[in-house]
C-alpha cells in the first residue's frame, strides 16, 4: 500500500448517523442528524455529540440539558438526510418526514418511535472546541425495539440494519467478519454476545 498525505481534516469513518431529538425551553420538539458522535465511557455509560451553535438542537440542549440519540435503521435513510439539511427553526421535520414522537420517560424529551434504538442522555459536561461544542452526556436509559431481543434477553443490534455514514455516503453494515474475541477463541462456538448474560457482562466490561 502507498499512502498520500492529506492536510489535517476529518477522516475517521464510518460513523453512525444518528437522529438527535430534543425540545426547546418552551417544549417544541426537534430532530437533527448528527454524525460527530461516539461512545466515550463504559462505566458510567457516557456518549458525546458535537454540534455547531447555529443548530436549533444546540439551543434546545443548552436550554434543557437533555437529549435522545436515536439510531436509525436503513429504512430511515431519507429522513436522516432530510433532518440534516433542514432546520427546526423553519419547519416541523417530524411532520415533513412522517416521524412519530414518543416521550422518553427519564428526560421528558421527544423520542422517535421509528428508530430501533433510542438512548436517553443528560448533559454532564460541555466543551467548546472550535466550530463545534461537544456535549458529553450520561446515558440515563436505553430503549430497544422488542423484536430484536431474543428469548435469553440478547439484543441483536445488527438485525436493526443500522445506518452508517461514511465520508458523505449513507451505507448499511455489510458483511460480518467475526464476533468479539473470535481471533483468540480456540473452538468455533457461539459468540460471547449469544452465550447468555454472564458472558455478555464480560464483553461489556472488556470495552
Ligand atoms: C449526515 C449528516 C451528519 C451531520 N452531522 C452533524 C454534526 O455532527 N454536528 C452538527 O452540528 N451538524 C451536523 N449535521 C448538520 C445538521 O444536522 C443540520 O444543520 C440540521 O439542519 C440542524 O437541524 P436543527 O437546526 O433543527 O437542529 C449533519 C448533517 C448530515 C446530513
């Protein structure tokens, strides 16, 4: 392989393209697409999103201190793009994209019924970094679509067909290349994720 050096920029892909739901100080809901997001701590569970101050979502989170990260499936690709190019300052994007608002129980925030995963967050720290302000938040609760949970309580995330954002393109997950720890497993067997609660706890503690 031969690499060409490029000037410093954002080139860490793929990322999830999530739909962040929030509400204004006087209770008007909004939804906005965010790709600058990530998991930042296992215990306590924390994640971050980075927003430009010009976003309505930024104003909402500054006013309320809470938001919900909704992970869209591939079926929400159009809504995900739309909510990233139109502002809640000018229109109701839920109505425009036919999205259903539910109320998240721990934050009283709007939450998307159509997203298979919704993560309720409360801002813990705000970091002004430059173009973007990073909201580092505690995860208060996670809501997952029941049809992706098996009888043992295992959640099959990939079955949600989460939408991925890669350098300007929306994609699906593609082919699986193994499960966590497969490179050191002696015998072929079920993945840790499928082995029940104790092993799943081991998996969670490893990250
Ligand atoms: C794929 C995609 C990813 C985006 N990621 C971010 C992001 O991480 N941070 C941000 O401030 N804006 C991001 N945007 C832009 C906002 O979603 C966009 O400005 C939106 O209109 C803001 O909506 P609001 O004003 O209703 O909050 C992204 C847009 C797209 C299409």
